[in-house]
C-alpha cells in the first residue's frame, strides 16, 4: 500500500510540474505576443498602446500567479512555502499595480476622446 501511495504522489508531482510549466509558458507567450502587437501599434502611433500593453501584462501575470498557486500543492518544506508565498505576494502586488494603471489609462483615454 505504501508503494502505491508513493507512485500516486509521484504522478501527482509530475502532473503539477507539467501544469505549472504549461501555465508559465502560456504567460510567456501572452506577454511576447502582446509586446509584439503593442510595438506594431506604437510604430503606427496608436494612442492606446499603454493600455493594451498593461492589459497583456496583467493577463500574463494572472497565468504566472496561477502556476505559483498550483505549485503550492507539491511544496514539502517551510522554506519553499515561504519563498513561494513571497513570489505570489510580489506577483499579486504587481497585478494590483497594473490594474490600477489600466484604470487610470482608461480614464485618460476617455478624457482624450
């Protein structure tokens, strides 16, 4: 029975690592795609480049935070949990600041129109 539980735990670890890597990769893809799109908009002198870039970064960060939350499933030691908590806190703070920036950028665009 103990070996069975060991194998289940091993499979769970592999599944979580695969899912966290996939979420991280999706976040990277979204960020790169957004940056390229916004660079094209910047060249064309679009006025909402900052808003689009901030929204893309926010979505990318959500995927990153999701991967960190999922990673908490396989944490074994308190040191890892503290580091993971700090990473989640920092990414959450970044997300909050970016959403604040989006709100103010939307207000500025409404006033400009």
